[in-house]
C-alpha cells in the first residue's frame, strides 16, 4: 500500500457557535483523488483552508508529506498546491506573469520555470489569453488559471476547492483529464465539488460531510451499492400535488421532492413491486403522473440519503 501523503486526525474548527469542522479523520494516498463532498456550509472549504495553512484548527492534527500543518506551516506550503474558492492570482498581471510568479515562489530554477509555464499554458489551453491581463478574463478562464497555478511546482499534495465551477463542458472534461493526470503522476489530490458526476468520475475515494462530520465514506461504487435500493422517479403534472404524493409514496426518510422539477424520488425497499404499488396509490388518489422511471442508485442518491435537508 502507498504511504498516505495527507493525514487528518480529529480536525475541529469552531466559529462562535458554528461548529464548522467537528472532528474529521481521513487519509489520502499518493496517486489518488479524494472527493470531499457535502452541502453548502458543510465545512469543506474550512477543512481545505486548515490543511493549506490559511486557517488554524482548534483541535486535532494534520500532516502533509509528514509536515504538521499547525507547527510547520512554511514547510507545508512548499509541498502543496491550492486552487481555492477565493482566487489567488493577481488581476494586474497576465496569466504567464502570474504563473512565472508562482514558479518563483516555489523556487523553480529559471530555465525550468519558463519551460514549465509554457507546458502548462499549452496543456490547459490558456494560449488564447495567456498574455492578456487577468482583469479581462471570463470567469471560466480565471478558474482554469487558478487550477494551473496550483499545479505549477508539481506538489505532492494538491487541493482543489470546486475547481470546475463555472466551466463550460469541454473545459470541464479537459480539466478532469488533467486532474487525473496529476494523480497518475503521483500527487495526492483533495477535490471538492457540487457536481456529483465529477466526483463519481474522478474520485478514488469519497468522504461526504455534513455539519462538519463524516456521514459516509468509501469508493463511489461501494457507496452506491451500500444504498442497494432502486429508485423510483416520478414527474407529476402539477407541483401542488407533490406533498400529497410524497405522503402516499412512503415514509418520509425515503422520499424526496423537487418542486422545480415537479419530481418525486422514492428509495424503494423492494424494487419493482413497490414501484407499482406507489404508482397505483398515486393513480387512486387522482394525482396525474407525467412520466416515471426506475433506476439504479446514483451518487446523487447517496448524497441525498446521507445529508440533511436544511431550508
Ligand atoms: N470566517 C468565518 N466566520 C464565521 N463562520 C464561518 C466562517 N467561515 C465559514 N463559516 C461557517 O462555517 C461553516 C462551514 O463553512 P465552509 O465554507 O467550510 O462550508 P463549505 O462546505 O465550503 O460550503 P460551500 O459548499 O458553500 O462552499 C458554515 O456554516 C459557514 O457559515
Ligand atoms: Mg466551500
């Protein structure tokens, strides 16, 4: 087994009366990607900020490549790359100048620096705008630059906080390929995302947190298998019928509604026979159904099952 590069033990952070991180434990081995998932406010960014020395934990400990994030922050900064939710690049410089600056910070020697910057501009397709001021970039162009800046020094630990938010589908696919490549070259990667398909495609291991606590962990396939149950998806004609439909469909924990999509999802204990029974109850109650579908669990189902609804 590979050595873990990132080791997190009992990590905790409290802001006033908000427990942002409530005692997290996880490890990330070299060459693997950990998907850190959770609803808004779950504590993902706080965790990443602690691990990248931007914030101090209140309790617990974490090491990156053997360095302690609380006690050896300067050493930790040399072995990590970060693309955070708040951009680190300088608006008043071009992409090329920003990347050169990052390469200098990481003390890459001059000839290697230029070659590395050119390579990344080419690989991440930044060529079209690399010599323009960052202030003029679109959201997606800026996001791509953020990620490239995190990778410049080939750090053994890479932290990407929602790296593909706002990217077009092609840029997203290209970024996925490059993130995978970084892991294949040996990096330990922590990735947060709201796109569960992204975690499904990229992450070797998944940790789902809610209110700062781990609520589920495992490989995507294991998590789906553990859920084990088929899902019935019903679209009703009138969203006003949804609360009644949810009541008829089963007990609260296994039923979710989405008014915007006029959709009811039911985790079935018993597959097709139960699906038929639910549809019959809706029909008997005179609730018009537009269409329905029976499907295997997805990572979305895993997420919705393990995290709480908060409105
Ligand atoms: N500086 C701060 N002061 C007070 N509370 C904070 C601070 N930063 C974060 N929080 C709170 O800590 C909790 C965790 O926030 P965090 O940003 O880590 O969540 P997240 O999982 O990254 O969410 P998102 O998906 O929205 O990015 C939230 O309740 C948030 O309001
Ligand atoms: Mg966040």
